[in-house]
C-alpha cells in the first residue's frame, strides 16, 4: 500500500523512478517517428500524467508534462507546427533544423500522484516537478531548455514537505539526463 506524502515520511527519496528512453526522428515534413530504446511497457502510448524531457546532442530542447499519450501529444505538436490553430504554433523544438534525431526521456507520475495528500492538485504537483526540473537544468547547464517558453511554478505552500520532495526528486531525475555543464 502506498503511503501519502506528508510531514512524517518525506525525509529521503528511497527509490528514484527511472525515465523510459526513446528516440525521435523528425525530417520536418512527415509526423515524427518515435522508437523505444529498450523493449518494455512503451509508456509513450499510455494516458496519465507523464513528465518528459526532449534532448539533442547539443542541448536540452524541452521539458513538459502531458496527460494524454505522448504519441498523441507529439502528433498534435507536429500538426500545429505545420498548421497553427487558435494561437498554438506547436513545438518550437520541432521547427528547428531538419533532419533531426532527438532523445525522449519519459516518466510516469502515477506513483507520485497516488501519494499526494487529499486536496492536492495533481496538475499543480506535476507542474511543480516540471518547473523544478527545468530550473535544475538551468542551474547545471547555464541555459534554459531551447524550446521552453513557459514554466508553471507552484509553491505548494500548503504542503511544504511535498514541495521539498519534488525539488529533491527533480535533482535526482536530473542525474539521468545527458547534460553538458556550463
């Protein structure tokens, strides 16, 4: 049984969740192709909150969260990159030079969200982790992710231990990413 994250059990992160890794190939014309680097559950096809990081050999391109399957999110990002709609122009990182091979790091947030205290917004918790990871990337590399245009910071003032936990978790997840320090 999962324990709720509260003042009594947040001292350390005992098990750091691992990103699933994928390769994205995009030629600038056809919809991006996504392949799983290691056979497994193929999290990219599943719905539910996920944190994702897109990198190139040169830089971190984008950090985001999605509730839909990542494959659907990627298709929509591609579609809106080629056909903007209602102010959404797709992913900036898809509009850069082509052809391009990128890497995707994808993490299910189900376990974290199941442990959230009652009343804690799952979306705000997911966005908190996303923003902490973006901030940690900037601290290490000296640069924001190339295509990052907004971050939703949430203090989680009602849940200070959970706020500290997401900061620690982001720092642990950072260690799984291939970053070039400044």
